[in-house]
C-alpha cells in the first residue's frame, strides 16, 4: 500500500511520502526551500530557521515538520522571503564575514543565500565580535568569527567510535563550537576534509588547503544556490 500523499506549496499540488520532512519533499518536487543547518539523512535540528514556511497559515520550520496529507504550504511569498533575509543579515552582523578574503568564498552557502535574497547591506548594526581563531590542531583551523552555530559539524563529524569531535561550549552570546583536542589530534585527512565541506561557511578549514579551487569553478560561481533543485521541476 502506497504512503504517497498530496500537498500544496504556493498553490502547486505535489506528491511525496507521508511523514517525510517538508524540506526534503519539496526538493523532490523541484521546489527549493533554503536551509543552512539541514543535512539530508541526518536528524534535523531547526537551528538556522531559514527554512521557515507558513503551514496552514502558521510559521514553522520545513526541515523538522513531517508532511501530512492536505497540507498547504507557503514558501515563496514576500512575508517568508523577508524573514529569511532578516536571518541572513543577522548572521552577517553577528560574526565577522569578510567574503573577499575568505577561503570558502564561492563555496559558502551563507554568501550564496545573501546573493539569492539580494542582501546589499544589513539593516542591523554590526557587533564586530572578537571570537578568536583556534589553529592548535594538526589538520584543521576553527575560525569562531565565521561560525553560525548551525550544528552541522556537531551532527556529522564523529570518530570511528561515534564520538563527536565538535560540541557546543558556553551559553548565550558566549556560545561557541568547541573542538575536542584529543579527537582532533587523531583526525584523518578524509575526515578533516569532510568537516571543511560540511561547514556551510568558512569556519572550519583544512590547514594548507585554502583557495585550491580557482574563481569561476567554485560551487556558486556559475550556478546560484538552489537552481539545481529548481531545475528538476
């Protein structure tokens, strides 16, 4: 017996598995819902809130909300676009993101979303925090100034025993993603590269690895973020 159900996104009737998370169901139907924290196949946390949509008139995160039959979802409307743009602007002013000098420029999801939502200058005042750079580990650098606390590294980067190499440390405005020094000392080249790749910004870098992709061949140089999904419509 099929578990396929029907739902609507911005008036378009779609079909997907019942209970599937909305963001995944939308992507399968060629509709892009932006996200910074979500990793397909890993339990979502709803950390970044950029995937916020209106579900039957109520704002909810698409990455953590299971699909139900008959749902009516608003994704690409002025109200939702404004919420997402405000979140993106907040992330820029709460950190120190100098895109031209960043090793992840062109491969950065936050930068790509800023272009998508046409962010020119944030409406909020810059806080210019000094959060520090941890370069004490053999294979990676952790730049706290660029971290957006999305938890992608915490959820996905683990050693062979399943221990998390990254973890939250501190509270409130002092919250940071801490690197376990003992586990970081044992990082393989492959896992270090995975940590850099899974980070949506330039907060985790493999040492001596920056700027290895030339301008013009980076992820978002020629193909805007989300267009690969929208091209499947």
